[in-house]
C-alpha cells in the first residue's frame, strides 16, 4: 500500500521533508515514512506530514496517534 498524507494528499516523494530524510538514511521516501513516521497507519497507508499534522492540531493519544 502506497503511503499518502491524508491532509494534503501527497505521497512521500512529493514532500521534501521525506525526500531529504530518506536520502540521508539511504532509503526511499516511502520506506522512510513506513519506518519512521509516527502518524503512519499500517492498515491503510495514511499519515500526516508535518504541516498537516500542525494544521490538525497536533493530535495525540496515550497509545500513539495514527492517521485515520
């Protein structure tokens, strides 16, 4: 399942924060999001990039918030 930010509907390779981090880690933007993005939902591939997470009010949960 291809990761997508459910705030801006962009894929990791369209977001410089993930392109840059993946380059530093020697991986792909998709792999980086799946491994490192705290909002990533493995069930549906959804996540929120940093600007969208801020716009959403920085949601949190005692068990860790995942994008719906």
